C-alpha cells in the first residue's frame, strides 16, 4: 500500500483556490487600420476640448479721453490713461478739422507713434476729397482716425500729441480698446477703413465680413449748427462737441460683427465728412498642452490594445 505525504484537506483548499481564481478576459487585438481610426477619433475629441477652452475675447472699450476743443493751433496735447489691468491694447486718436488746408501730420502717445488709418475731406458742395496726408482740393471740413497697438504699457497715463500742418480749430479725442490684435497698424490690428461725404442725414457706412469679436470706431466732421442727435444700431457715443462756431465732431463705437455705422441729425442739410475703422480681435491665447503631435502614446480603452 502506497502512502501519500499530502494532506487531503490541503488538496481541497488548492482545488477551491483554482476554482475561484478569476479568469482574465482575452485581449482584443485591433488591426493597424482599426487602431489608427480609434486613435484618430480620440485625438480629435481631445483637440476639440482644447479648442473650446481657448475662446477668442471680445474687443471692448478700455478708456476714453473725451472731446478736446482747444483754441486754433498747429499742436494739440491731452492726457490719455489706459486701464490698470487691460492688455492687448490699441489706441485710436480722432481729429475733426475746420478749414480746407490743414491736415494731421503726426500723432504720438508718449513714445508710441500712431499711423493714419483713414482720412477724408469734404467740399462745400458735399463731395469727398483728400486722403491721409492729402487735404484734397476745395476742402471745407475733414475727419481723420489714427491708431497703433500699444500692448500692455507700464506707464498708464501718457500725453497724446497731435501735430497739424497749419493752425486750425479742431474737435479731437482718443479711445483705447482691449483684447485687440497686436499685429501692427498696417499688418492686422485694424481692418480696412471706410469714408464718405455728403450733405443729407444720416451719414452712414457699410461693412462686410468683419470678425464677430471685433469693433468699429467712427468720427464725423459737421457744422456746429447740426449737432448729432442719434446713432445707428447699438453704437455707443464716445464724445460729441463743437469748437465754438467752427466745427462739430462726434465719435462712437460698436462691438461685434458690425455691418453698418451711422450718425444722425435733424437740423437740415450741411456738408460733412464721415470715417470709420474696424478693430480686429487678438487671437485666442495658447493653452499649455495643446501641442499633441508626436505624443501619441499607446492607449488602452477597455481591453482594446494597440
């Protein structure tokens, strides 16, 4: 008779252990094509989430200097102070001129030089004439808009200096806007300016395909006897003032995908010059982790391996 050295109870324990040990589900191995499709879809969802989290900010008014109505001069100065926490700023200066020969030759804010974005003159009969650095012929009134990106300046309050080709009576002012493109005055911070002239109310301009998060700023040069009484759409007034009995200037802005701008008066016909310039929004801020190309690590979704 053979004797076993094993204990029957040990056998029962070992048997029970083998019966209750969990079985691992077999792995499902994807082919190369299926694995590529699944990985591509996962990355597409990830990229969509990142894109959503980096929304483009709306261009918005930062600060407004109000109207400046100095005595007739060839050099005008005032202080413009930007917001303490604003970034991606652009500054626009508007000059409404009485008389036919004087034009703006230079505009600065501190050490920052502004560029002429759009300018137009009007004759006594209501015809448009002139452009940036050109008064045109037989001009009677003139409107100009100058601008530049100024980023996030460390010195918030600085002097705006406007230099004219000759002494003139003006209505001038400045406004800064935040969340704007810093590409440069002629490289993308501003869209294409528009201008027109005429004699009847309203003065109006049309725009197409402007960005949804942008803005437009305008200015009109008109007679002091025809003060502006209304604005188009959802425009917001920046200032509206006369310089004695010489000229009346009014400036406003509107945000969003602007399609038109207008200024309205009820005091009869008169010759006027009207200009407007779009402001482009800054691109969405980059988020950390958006660079995912080249980081395609093996993934395990359930039991799908590749």
